[in-house]
C-alpha cells in the first residue's frame, strides 16, 4: 500500500512500521481470520482497517484519538499473519504503534489505575502473589471498584496453588542429549507453578539438562504488547544478560512469553543490547517445538485406555511462532490418546494478555465461544501451551458447568510418563 | 388474463411476413414498419401473436464462426438449431441444455427469444447460461453488439441474458454467440418406476444431490417413471447405473437411448396434444400439479429438471381455463409455447412475478424507447413492493 | 434538520458513522490506487434498513456505494467522496438451505465460502470460487459477476444466481426470478447480476447449489516454458475432457506463491499448470487415465498428483494466494483481468512479455487458461515518481491488446473504476447508449455506485494522491 510516512519521525521503529504497511496490498484475506472483525463486523476493526488507520495516524492525517477505539480492541493474536498472502508482519506494526501511542494518549484515571495495577503486579511473581491474595480478600467488595478492576478480580482463581521454587539446575535423566535454559515466567509461576515442574520433568526424562537462570525476570511481552516500552526494555535487557550463552536453546512454555522474546530485537532496537537481542531471539524456542526437533522421544507407557484430548492453539504459539503441529504430535505420542480438533480453532480464546481486563465484552464473548467449541469436542482434557489461555478456558468452562480439565501440554505429557508409576 | 379459450385468427394470414436476406435488409425491414416483431420458423406460435409486422429471420441462416477449441460458435439468428447441433456433433461438441423444438425447425434466435431449455439444462445450465453475445437491432434501427465472443466476460451489462425469454420484444436478433461443451463420450438412460408422485419427487430429490452427477432427471407422471440420463465414459456409466439399480432393486430399467424420452421431450412431444405450456415450479408444486391433473382427460404432464419445470400438454383450448385457475391457485405461471391463443396463463405472482413494477416498464422503455416492438404479453414479471 | 441527521436517525449511533476513522478505513477496496473518503458509513443489520437508506439517498439525491468485504480488484466498491457507504457485511444470515430443491437463500453480506460450509452437511456446495472466497461476499460476487478457477465447467456467479430481491436506486423493491432453475419472461436476474451496483442493492439472493463432486483428481504439472504449458491446455481441451479447472502460473507468480505459502511447486519451472478433474469416482478413474496420457505427451519436466484432499488444497493454496503474494515481490501492483480467445493465448503471452520488456516493468502472469482469462500482475513501486503512471500505461496497453484479439477487458473482476475508460473501446456507441438507458431506467438520479463502469461525467471519487496519472496525461477526465 502506498503511504507517505516519514520513518525518521517515528523512532525507533518507524522503518519497521512503514515496511509492514507498504507490504499490505489491502486484499482483505485477513478479515476472515480476525476474531474482532468477526465480533464487531466492521472494517475499522479488522487488521486491514487497523493498518489503514495506523498508516493515517503515522502520516499525520488522522488524530490518534480517532484511531484508538479501533486499535485498542486488537487482541494482538496475530491470526492475521498466517492468513496474509503478502506476508505483512503485523506484529512489527501493532506493538511499536502501541508503544508509540501510549505516551501520547489520554487515559482516564480508572484506566490508568488498572494499567498500573496490572503492569506493577503481573510481571513480578512476588507482587502478583501478594496482590492475588489481597484481591481474593477484596472480592466481596468488588462492586465498589471500576469495572475493569472487577474483571481483574473475577479472573483470580479461588485459591492459589502452593508456591514453588526451582533449583538452578536439573540434570538429564540417562544420557544427556541437550542442555537448555528455561524461562519460568511470572504470572504463570504464581498461577500454575506445576507447568514449570512438568516441563522440567519432561525435558529431563528425554535426556535434556535444564538450567533455570537465577537472575531472569518477566519476559516483558505483557508490557510490550500493551505499549509500555520502557518496562519492556528493562525486562528484555535483564533477560538477555541473565540467560547463559552455552545452552542449546532458551526454552519457553508460555506462548506469550516465547513470542515476546522472539521480538526482543524490536524491543531493544536502538539500545546498547540491540546486537545481543538479535542473537538471543534466535535461540528462543517453545518447549514443544524443541522436543519435536530433538526427536527420538521416550514413549509414555501404554495404559490400555483411550483418552480424548482436545488441543487448543494458543495464538502466540500458533500464529506468532508457527508452532501448531508439534504439540499435537507430542500428544499423539501418548498411547491411547485420541486427539480432537476444536471448531473455529483459529479464533482467539479472548485471553490475550491483559485483554480480558481492557476489553472485557469481546474477551467474554470469545471465551464463551471457545468454551462451547471445546465442550463440543467431548474431550476429557483440553491441552494448550499458554497460561493465559488456560485461565480463560478454565473460567469459561466452569461458567458453562463443564468438567473438562484444562492442562498444559507438558502437564499432560508428564502425567503420562508418571502414570505407570502412580497406578 | 385474456380469454385463453378464444382462438385468434392466425396472424400469418393477415400480416405481411417480411423475409430479409441480408443484415442490411433486416434493418431496413425493422425501420420501415411502425411496429415489428421478429420471428424465425414460428414453431412457437403463441409467442408471436401480435398485430405488429412480422419480420422473419429464417433466410439469415448459417454458422459464421466456429472454432471448436474455443468452445464457442457464432451463428445468424435464423440458423436452424439442427444445423448447429449437427455441426457441433461432427466435432464432438454440443449445447448441453437440449435445445427445444430443433426437430420442428426452430431457429437459434427463436430459441433465445422464447428462452426454452430442455432436460439437459439440469446439469450445466440453460440457454441463458450458454449465450455469450448478441448482435441485434434496436427499435431505433441501430446495431447493438452486447456481450462478447469469448467464454468469459464481465464487461458491461449482460444484455444478452435480458434477451433470453424476451419474446423479441426488446430488439431483433441477428447474430448470436454461444458457449459449447464437449459431448460426453457416451450416454445411458434409466427409468425408475414410482408408484406415487410423492415417491417420484423423493427419488428425484435423492438422485439430484447424489454423487452420480446426472445429466438429466425427468418424470413422466403417467406411467409414473423417473428418467435419468448419465453421461461419461461407457464403463463409468455402466458402473453407476449398476449402483442405481441396486439402490431401487427391481424398479430400475435400462432404457435404450433409441427408446428414451429425451428426444421426444426436446420436441415437446407429449402425446397427441397440440398445446404445450411451460411452467417453472419447484418439487412440492410439481407434485400438486401431478396429483390434481392426474385424472384430467386430454392433459399430459411431463416434469424436467428434477421437478423444477413442468410441461403441460393439452389438446385444444378447452381445458386451458381450468388449468389457468389451477396455476393461479398454486401461484404458478405458465407460458404457452405451442398451440393457439394468448401465451400467458396462471398467476401474476408465479415464480416471483407481480403487477405494478416500475422496473419492467422502465427496462422496456430503455430497450425500446420508440415502442417499435410489441409490449411483453405478460403481467409485470417482477414482483414489487 | 440537516439531511444527514435524518439518515442517522435510521440507525443506532454505533452503526452510523461520519468519523474520520471510518472514512479512512473505508476509503478503498482491493484496488488501493483509488481512494476516496465517504461522507458517512452506515452498517445496516436488516434489509429494511437498507431499503430506508436507499430511499433516503434517492430522496436527497445522495450517491451511495454498497460494499461487502471490499475485495474488489477493479475499484468497484470505491466510495464516492460526497456519498454514503452502505457496509453490508452484517447482513450475513443464510436464510435458508433447501437440500431438496438444492438452493440457498442468503443475505448479501454472507461470505462466499460460508454458503458451501453451510451446505456441506447436505453434500452440496456453491460452485463459484473466487480466490478471495474465504472473505468476499455473495452480494459483491453478484454485483461483479465474479468468477473463479472453476468457471470453465460451471460458469460464473451469473450461472448460479436464480433469483434475487433487490432495492433499486429508486427505492423500489423488486423480486426477480425465484426458486426454480427456470423462469418465464426476460431474464431480469441475468441482467441484474454483474451490473456493478449501478442498479441498486440485492438484499436477498437465491443461489443454486450443486452436489459436491465425489472425487477430485488434481494434477500439478511443471513446464520449461509458458508456451509448453499453453500447448498442454490446448491438448487437454481438444481431447474432449471437460476439466473443472485449468490454471497456469508463470515463473514470477510461482516465486511469489512459494514465498507466501511454500506450496511446493516444482523448482525451476517456467510455468506450472494445474488441471483438476472432478466427478464420481468411476468417471474419474476413466478420465484420469486419459488425462495422464495427454499430459505425458506434453513432456512436462515435473508432475505431481494430489494424494488427498489436504494435498489438493495445498496445491490450490499456491494458486489462490498468488495475487496477494505478489505483494512480496513488489510493493505495489495492478491486477489485470483481460480475456483472449483461448487459441490465441500463446500469442497474447508473447505480446505481454514484449510490452513488459519495452516498458521495463515486471509482469507476473496467473491465468485461468481454460477460459483464456489472463491475470497479468503489473509490478511497480509507488513510492517512485511516475511509476504508477507507467504501470497504468502498460495496463492500458494490455486491455487494448485483449480487445484487439477479440476478447474482453474483464473476465471476472468487473469494469469498476479501473477499466471504465476502456468500456467504449469494447462496445460501440449505440450499445453504450443502450447501457446508459438501462442504467437510468433503474437509477434515474445516477446515485447507485456512480463513477463505475462508464467513463465520463459522473463524479468519480478523488484519488487521494491528487490527480489520477491518466488525468494528468489527459487520457481521462472527470468533472
């Protein structure tokens, strides 16, 4: 698409944004993939529409305030990217645009408060743990709070799992075939620490030594995707230094984190860590993808019973990292597993980072649809690769009174490995 | 409607019949009379019942372009359909919609003006779907060349389609371009005996959406046989026929092509009747027509297109009034294509038609601003709110 | 009350907009060289709202443009600068699927693919398959008589629309055709389909559904030259086979598609041919042998038969994403849509290559070879001064080439904005006059999608980049 953007006026990522826009040919193929277009049914709330709006803002032809009502509802799910025949790197546009517009926009007091709350707590496991506990106490008083904060409270689980800490090193069981560093994540490590434990177990059992770098922090994806560039930079910088060089991969088990770390080159562009970020991001790999690449995996024991498992594609795994087949193949590896596909699998579940908090109506509608589609598979377990999706799925499955269990792919796999030992 | 039972004097007796031999003469003929209607061989007399001067195109005959590898031909409007089907057949091609009344001498222009398609319309579409371009003379005496000569064309309004079924009321067609298809290697005909009209309808519906890809699905209410036509490599036809025979074991017979109904149907030859009506419909109403007219004397029905078209054949005009009433009660419309008298019967709302539309009048005005051609002998065809 | 306020009163606030964001989002469709900001955008959710809107437009003589998903490649849904855009994509209900009569009745905003999806459980499908079928709407298909890869055997949109209810630009609501394949009287439905929105807006469309072919036999064939691929098409056609599709892509478009969807086309091919047979398995069994023999005789250097449905879709994915994929090779491009007689395909391709070389502009070729429908993709970089102008000059030459060869300026994209200047070169004056009269019969105030199809005085949308290059060159003008 022709544009009149002057990239130098929009540092540090003006060129990336301009390039993404000029790649778009306005064909409209992305409309079919976009959950918010499906929900809202209007051009301005489609990827193509948003690209035009961002272009107009960057050109100086449209007020930011006019565009934001349509940019904000974007889930950042990136379903538009695989749907785009022209290969528009939408992520190179939306996140930098959000980062740039954050400093220029007017936000209401309650919006600012909510954003501050999420960004002050979620990325920090200790603060989040504390906040979650406090929040639980505050639940009876939630009617006093602004809506967005009520939503936050609703998302908190009724009880938090026991706190877990991890050692710095977990040696491979048997022959060592590889060595990886694990990102333990922030919110995930509070909401469901068992995912990390399961991941380590599965890796170890397949001959992979796991190191858990002590100085790691939040991946920064959350901050980056909501336009908080300074905070994102701080985390990214911390991590590029915290993770060792002498590992085969930096393994992630939360889709959002993995995708965020793949974008470190954008986040850190123009900083001293720019070069380091570039090499760093190429070493980041989702655990499912890493395992399939490793190959020759241990088959869990055959318990002689079938198990129906639905697999839910986390957007930031499927769309952002192209990891679709690998988790499915891992699950199929378990004897007796009958893998079920979910209708409208390409649609986001509505979790999308803090989207639940920012756009509760759309998030709820998507969550409801996703839960219905999961229920329709008649699966016993729904597996996925992202903590945000897991929270959203649990919430909406519970609302629909479904007993389908929500698990991380690694938890399903670990349980399969352990099954013979416990039965 | 007009009195259907009243036989009008044969117009050819008191109307001059001009038969130009060149396109120039054709245009002169159009320009020299105040009111004109083009005819071909007049195989469908009710459609040209008018007091306008009749201009006959039968001497404007011949295929002007035919390139088999293009899947197209162009022919003058007066070309007999048989000449076209013969020429195409020599190159293994055909018009898949089973042109109507070819044996009776119908011309290409007449087929377009009447908008008639036979049983083969079921598979690949009707005459409207195969007409690509038309050169015709407007009421102002100008040559209009609409559509194109290639198989695919989306430029400008599709005026050629508007001419289909227009009964010559929009212009005088001189030259027409059609799409053609390769003929299937072989054809095969089956008959399924059906004890009731309802059963016949159910079976037609079943085969119509089947994997077998039938070329034609017709129904003879008397003696209650659903006719199927297969097309393709002989071995494939045989295998599919076998499966159909298994499906309705004992009720399906293989009918030699020489004895099949297809040719007779294309000639609108439904027994000893001189009057034939075309009635577009849908399955349930087809069934009602069959049931209501089952014991009516001197009436023969024939359904085509898996029940979406019924031909009603009668002897003389005496039964027309009751058929008109029946069609009205069912909300159907009929076009009388054989026989004498007015060509319109039945409901003004049939097949989505009603009086009062500005659109139909406005289009007639646009196509024929000087009212050179007669009015369409229908109530308003387009339903309007 | 200001006129626009009375229009606004038809709609809740959320579905009537004149804000800058909507104006920007709707300013163009699949052809971005033309842009125009509408005065207001309305998003009706019922046919009644469409009728009221058009009656309002008629009363106030305000132009309107109906729009589905905005995928037109001819600028067909480009807004009119002082007009209303009627966004129909929320009129997306499938009102009826009747498996017995094999029809679907749909609203105009229903996505093409969704019709087939809804009919699939009945073993039926909707045959026309434009490359954008995952998103383009039936209303837009109807307006532009859209085609697709399978037109050779089953025809275009027009061959599958058997009835339609529409509101004309006069505000009159009319019903044409019905639920039967046959009608009596002039084929008004046939006239309405492909009228590019110049008559009014279809609000209820009756479509013919076909039984889903039981089996497909899809062959991907690689050739050393375009000529050889073209000859293979003639060989298939002359054999008496009637394939569902016969498609050719040249080296540049293969490169683009490969980059976009990694479709696995034979490396190094100067052209690939996709041939698809479809039908009952018994028939395919026979015909595939015949096809094999023919293709072998054409000496391809690579040949691959789709092993299953996924593989078949994979082969088609490359073809169907070709247009947009060219976005990877070039920042901007113009898609052409001319038709030439099939027997002159080879000649046309040579001429296109010559013209491309003379203009020093890369042209990728994707085409429906069975129909002689070419899709030259003219690549340019719009940020270079004069590049668009030179690309348009080449496009003009290609359109004229098609007319000279006895073909058409458009096979399936419609005339729209893009080719309106060539309509008078394809049709003579009396024919154009007749078209104008028909148009005025339906739309005496010339408010329905004005500026499309016909060149000349009707106020067209203003290109945002100022004067259109053809205007600068004095080739076209507008008032």
